[in-house]
């Protein structure tokens, strides 16, 4: 019995080759195939071009910021050397010699998150989140204004890039090639003749699906690779190969979901027109309606914290601290009488720096609970998004592609954490000299803290993407198995 079944399986497997060849001849003969494939190729190419153009814009903006920084620091260095060679009184009154003013304004340095190696494939949230900050001794408030997580609907909107083509249009191409997998042969009366050969209907369908998947995936893979190469990405970077490999797996898994859906709908035995309407309804539900409903549900259950209320709270805390600035300064001068203000006319950068630093410390203390509450609400929002995103394969795919391209929320939060740490180092570097009224020197300029962006370790990224792959493959297998099972009851004749 086992030998008979094994022989039958081998015979059906051998039939896959002739089935694929048969499909090739049929599709080549159809006048609609190549225009559809050509249009898809053009859309992919246009998406890759847009993504590469955005990456180039980012790189030019970063280069401009770095040139600005280098020019300012070079000028400041020359001014300090010149002042140190001049009269002591002139050096003492110069703003360039005030440690507070240098840290607050003159020597501000940029903290930059460069585009990732696959950034040209998915713009993601990089057009909403800042990718560089000018770090000074000013408040941390300047670095939190854009720290907000997008909802599932917004995740599916933005630049027309390769990820947009994959999430929105890739399923449409699959459905256009698969809505009439077996209904066409049945309507034309050729299905019964084809199945008179030693081949099961399930094997026949798998052969047709395999050929179509080969065409679609070849286009997606080829243009993904072309986009990476044309964008000038560092292919030798440590995790580029890993990211690209996972990108291709996500694209393949997303395609498998839609092919499985096509098989299941075809297995119901409807006409080609009925299949087309049903599959378009599924596309509309999974790509448009479900993300919108998820957004509405999350907003109702746990509303997004009000940024206006947070900003108002920050302003109130700043105002209250400023009103008490004289009190802070008097206490500090009582504790440090040797650092009392000199009382000369005109604006004194050194004395004002002491006052500003004291007030800023109090502002940071007052606003910390406000910021912590705001961040806690955002984290709860993200938990809801992570929990419900599996209801829509489109959201799962978009988040995974953004993550792999380095344009998602996770990389931005990783960058923001490094910026906050650098901001603390920057404030610490200037605080002692500011409070002790020490002059800033040309030698001090050489010791300024540097910001070096460190990419997230591959482990957490891989774990997140594997979770997304599971969220695509599991339903694809389930739907596909249900569809293949339903084929056993498929009406061979109309």
C-alpha cells in the first residue's frame, strides 16, 4: 500500500514540469500577461527610483549639517586662539570664552542617524522622524517633539517606494494572474480533458501557482537587488546580507499569503468573474479596511496622548522654574560666595550661564514626570499596535519592511536613546566649567564629545522580523491547506 502511494506521489511530482511548461505556453499566448508584468516592472522601478532619491536627499542634508558644524568649530577655534593671544580683559568678556555660551550655541554638534543599507527600498517613517539633531546644552525638550508612534493606517501611507508597491500593488498582480486558476479551464471545457491525465487537481493547481509565483517573485527579487545596488549601499556592511535575505523572505511570505487566498477562492467553484470580485474584496479588507478598523479600535480603547497638553505642561514647568530663578541663584551664590556676580554693566555671558543652568536643572526635574507619563502612553499604544497588526498581513509586511530598511520605529527609538545619552554627556562636559565660571579655551574645543551612531544588534531585529514571517506564513499555510482540501469537492464541469 505504501509503495503504491509512493509511486503515485512520484508520478504526480513528475507531472509538475509538464504543467509548468503548459502554463508558460498559455500565458505567453495571452495578450494581457506582458502588459501587466511590464506595468508592474515599471512601478517597481519608479518606486526604487523614488526611494533612492529620498536617500540621496537625506545624505545631502546630513553632509550640509556636517559642513556647517565643521565651519563653525573651525571659526570658533580661530577666535579662541586670537583671544588667548590678546589682552586678558578682552578674553574674559568675550562670549567665545564662556563655557555656557559655547555649549549652548557656538559649538553645537550634530547627532546623525545615516540611512540604512536598504533605506532606498522603503522610506517608511524616515520622512516623519528627524534623522539628525543639533545637540546643545538646551533642554531635552528639543529632542522629544517627534517621538511619536504611527498608527496602522499611517503605516500604509507615504512615499511611493518599493515597499509601497509590494504592500499595495504586489497582491493585485498576484490576484490578476491567479483569479482564474482553474475556472477558466472549466468554463472552456478543457479541465476534464486535462485531468484525464495521471495527475490530481491539487497537483495541477500547485503547478500553475508555482509558475506564477516564479514570475512575480523574480520581478520583486530582481528589482530589490537593483535598488540596493543603485542606491550605493554598502553591500559589505556586517548586516546588509542578513537584512536583504530577510527582506526577500518577507516578500515571498507576503506573496504566499495572497497565492493561498487565490487557491482558496478558486476552490469554492465560482466563475472567473465571481473569483475576481471575491479576491478584490479580500484585498480591500486586508489592505485598507482592517488597518483602519484597528486604528479606530486602538484610539477608542487607549487614546493617543495629547501632545498639546504635554507641551502646555512643559511650558508651565519652565515658567514656574524661571520665576524662581532669582531664588536658585541666591542660594547658589550663598553656597559659593567666591563665584558671586561681578556687577559690571552690560550682558555677562558667564553670570547668565550660571542662572540658566540652575533654572534648566529645575525645569528638567519638574517636567520629568510629564515626559514619563507621555512615554508610557505611547508604549501602551505600540503594544496595542503590535498585538493587532496580525489581523492584516499588509500591516505586518509594511512594519517588517520598514524595520529591515532601517526606516521604522524601532531604529528611530534606538537612535533617540543614543541622542539622549549624548545630550547628557554634552551637558555634563560644560556644566562644571559653567558653574565654576571657567573660561573656555582652544584646547577644550579639541575635547568636545563626539556622537557616533551605533546600529542595533542583529538579534532583536531578526527576532522581530521572524515574528512577522510567522504572522504571514502561518495564515498562508492554513488558508492554502483549506483550499487544497476544498479542491477534492471541486466541480470539474460547469
